[in-house]
């Protein structure tokens, strides 16, 4: 069976609950990678000529970036049915938009576009939803100010007014947090700066911007530094060349059906076409250490990115220590890992998690509250999470507050598919920000997720 999405997704909003049903079986295509989707629209809009994107993730976060590109002057059009759409982006010199750019829930959208707006030497105002308004923007605004942009913010948060019409100069910066969003914002700003910008990345984080800039004809030089870091240099004034982009499947979204298969007895699921770039695959490494029956099949390179079909079967899991150094390669996967860890035999200790406090929600607090309410044994500190697995499913039976966070919502729905009593979430609407086909895909594999 292939759960192909030929029609618009069934979206669920409000309260939704997941309950134990039979095994999950079958194959499904992973939705397009969110990080690569944002980048393809932004780089397309910066490139003269037409960029054709297939496999773009048609989720709220990415659609906000598409709308922002239109607001900045690019042509953005879509052809074809759901699941087979091709997006055509016609780049044009960016203009300062009259209206604020509203990026909804999307940290990636807002931070990357701030960098690109600075690089385009224009001015724009940025806004977001209640979750995005609470997230730190100073980490991007500081380097952009060093480069000469002027920014007015609300205590380091949205709304932000950014003005870069006065010109921009290259800088040498060391990333204070291993954030691909910050790194990408600086690289995009550097395109419009005078001179060579040098970014020092002490710990490697996802490199899709670097890979895609190169595909768009931009010269970058990268040099290893210290134990596991690197320098990236980029000269300003380079012109991008439009190209075709094929977006691979998102490993962060694929994690949900894969996790469900691991904890539901007799399940056997394959998620096809998943990006397995090592800087994104930390969860899969951890799952293997936990004893998960997972295999990468049909591994190939597509558009410069490694891709595989991931097969997962129900497994007896054991607790592990997840090193802090692995956090950048699985930063969005800790909520679902914590759910899996509660099914494992023994303790799972996760460290180096300070960034989880400033995601769409405080993910350490949300995971702790949700697991504890459903019978999990969990403790946390400022930058760590410890789950004592009981070698059996959670009791379930409690409602989980999602705090506008799609990954909290999907993690606890997966928990409910194996737990004694159903698990309910207070609001499913945010799932549409990253994985609008979640409900269809899970239902096609055999999951029982219902409204209310
Ligand atoms: C992303 C980077 C990560 C990740 C986010 C997507 C990106 O954020 O959590 O979901 O596309 O660059 P940080 O860069 O803040 O770690």
C-alpha cells in the first residue's frame, strides 16, 4: 500500500485523541523537508530567472515564506495537483514591502528572511503569531547590526523593523549557539555585504543553506576547525543562478510514523525518500543504539543530499545516554524520543538541550508535563531531560497541552497510539505548520486518531 496524497489533506483542529489500535503496516512517502523548502523559496526569489521546485512542503510555515517572497517582489506560482505540485519562483530585485511580513509560527522563515532582507539592502517589518512573538530574535539581529543593519525590536522579540538600505559590510562572527537559522541568516546577509564574511561554527549544524547556495552558483569556502567545527567564508556581491530543486522527505516528520511503528506491536512501516544528511540523522543513530529495528534501504543521493527509505518494525527498546554533542543533529526530535524512551527498558538521559527552551514552545517543560500526566517517569533540569522507561506503554488517559507546538502535538498523539487509555491533545491545529498530511498518512498506515 502506498499512502499517496493525491487530494488535499484532512486537517484536524481543536481537541484530538489517539488510541490504541492494531499494528501499523505499509509504505508512505515522507512530506517535503521543511528546512529545504523554506530555503528553496528564498534562494529562488533572490535569483534572476525561474527556479522550479518539486516536492515543496505545502505546510503553513512554508506557505508563509512563499507569501513573504511575493511581498518582497518575487513571482511565486504553483501548478499541479496536491502531492505533485511544481512551484515556480521568478526572482526579482527585492523591494521594501509596505505591509509587515507575517511569518506565523515559523522561526526558520522569519530568521532566514531577516538575513536575506538585510542582504538585499532594503527595509521590512516582521511579525509572527503568539509563539513566534515569544522567541528570541536578538541572536539574528546582533550579527545583522554588526554588519550595519538597523533593527528596532521589542526586547529582542517580534515585531522587528529592519533597515539595511544604508549598506552592509562583511564581518567575522562566531556562532554563540549551534543554530542553522542564525548561520543561514548571516550567510544570506553576507551576499549583499561588502567584503568576505567569515562564520565560525564551533559545532556543525544543518548545512542546507551552504549546499543550496552552492547549487545556485554561489562560491563558499569551508575549512574544518578544532574538534568538529568549521569556518565558512562567503564573498558579497555574488549573483545567484536559478536552478531546479527537488525537495527530499523530512526526517523530522518521518520520525512520527517511524516512532509509532517501533512502539506498536507487530508494526512494519516504510517511509520513503527521507533525507538522511548526517547533520539531520541524530535520532536514527540514537534509535539504533536503543535497539530499534530500523534499516535504511535504497540509499541514494538526490540533488546533492543523501536520501533513503526508512523501514521500522516494532522493537524492544532500551534506555541510552544521548550525548550533548548529538543535539544539533536531532534538535527537533527530542519530544518524540522522550515518548519512545518512556517505552524503553531503563533510563534515557538527554543533555545539551538548552535550545529546546526556546523552540515553538518550551519543549522540555511540555514534554515533562505531558509524560508525567500520562504515567511517565520523567525529570528535567535547565538543559536536560531524563526519562525512566518502564518497558511498557504509558498509561495514557490525560490531556496534553501543546502550547502552539506542532511537534508536541504529534509526539503525544503517537504516544496515545500505544498507551493503555487514549491520549488527548488540546489543539491539533499547529500540525498544519509542518505536516498537514499527518492525519491522512497515519490513518493510511492503520492509526486511530479522532477528533475530540
Ligand atoms: C532549522 C533549524 C533549527 C530547527 C528548526 C529548523 C532550520 O533551529 O530547530 O526546526 O531550518 O535552519 P535552530 O537553528 O534555531 O537550532
